[in-house]
C-alpha cells in the first residue's frame, strides 16, 4: 500500500469508472477529469488530516488496483469509517484482506481508535464476508441519505485486541 498521486490517474479512472466496482456504491462513473479532481481533493484531505487513503498495489508493482481509507473521523468517539474498493479481476485473492489487516492495525495501534465502522450495501456479500472475517459486528441498517440500502458494521477496539489473545 502507498499514497495515491496524480501518476495514478489512469488506474484510478479505471477503478472509478468500472460498473462492477460501482455496482453497490450508488455513484456514477467518473470521467478522467473528475478522477483528477478526486485525487487532488484526496491529497488536500490527507494534508489537512481529514482522512487517510492508501492505494493498493501488488507486491513489487506500482500499479494501483484498489484503494482503502480511514475517514469520517469522530474525535469524541475516537471512531473512523473504513472504505475500500478493488478491481474485480483482483477480488477473491486475499488482497483486500491483507490491506484491511494493515489498516485495522494502524487504526487501533497507531491512531488509538476505539472503533472502526463500515457501511456496505446489504447485497454486497463479498464486502460483508470481509467485514465479518475481520470481527466487525452487524449493527443493523443505518439510513444514509444517498445509500438507503446500506448496512452498518462496527469493530470495537476491545474485540479487535481480543483476537490477538
């Protein structure tokens, strides 16, 4: 995993415009210019401490095949939201599991978070399986303005740390 830059424009454009990736995200495909602006906003948000986003690459390769992030920080609850996406041809290989393991470790050990939450479409079975494999617990439906079919998962620090015992 590494920081995303404008050098990743083509790969991120492919990711952000792939209908298979967007199927459960309730968003329209991005144009190349919208993707460029997205990368610029990402960089600014990272510099301002609003979120952290990593580009996912294969070992010994620089091409971005997905992203994973921590964002939507709640200082009073010491909680952040995790989000992720991966090109379909790389799904099912354990790549996102490896990325999530690193991000959860970073969130709980480095950032000292008390909880990490995730929202996914109720029909996105691959995402649900990934969350449950990582000890996230279903909290139910949480009506989000633009995502009415999402379900809400939460992983608390003590449950995460308990998995190491």
